């Protein structure tokens, strides 16, 4: 299983991550992305990787859980 987090200081709120997988990412009221799941469902792992690769500020961090 994998988890994902946003480095809020780096997020510029471009919305690319939410556009790629809104099941995992949502922009909050301040326009900063937030992760809305505790663990990334296996079927969304490729989308989360695409979102991380698409983030212009590398604010998305994917972590491997044990």
C-alpha cells in the first residue's frame, strides 16, 4: 500500500493533481491541494504517480507503507 502527502509550503494550487485524480486530491478553501484518502487505493496508484510527475513544484510525496 502507498500513501501520499502534499508539502503545503510548495503547493501553488494549480489543480493538476485534482484534475488527474479527484478521488485522492482536492483543493481546499485556500486553494491548496489536500489528500482526501488515508491510503491510495491500488487502482489509483498510477494516477497518483501521474499527478506527482505533473506537479510543477514537486509538492506531492508518495510514501511506501509497510
